[in-house]
C-alpha cells in the first residue's frame, strides 16, 4: 500500500520536513512495524510511502508448486 503525508491540504514527499517535531513518513513506518507490517522506509532503496504485509517470498513458485498454481488459476479463471 502506498500512502502520502498530507499537511494543510498539500501532499508532502519530504522525509526531513517535520510538523510538531515529527515527520509523517517516519511515524507511519514506526506504526506499521508496530502492527507487523513491513515499512519500506527502512529498505536500502527507501520507498517511504510504501508499507506491506510481510511474506516469505514474492515469487509464487516459492510458495506453491506449479501444479497448485495451475489448479488455482483454473479455479479462478477457467481453462
């Protein structure tokens, strides 16, 4: 999920700007991690507006066999 920090009706992308001593992206990242989400602010290539549900892998074949993927795709979308 990508979000943006809104200050006085303006979308802010600055990681250094503070309101009441806090930066919205840092607050969001801390809160996201506190509830078990992954905050991309802490990635090597920062993506401050992004948080996500942690997964063991983003590669489907690491999670499912090819047979499982084929069966699930056929169930959802037909032959």
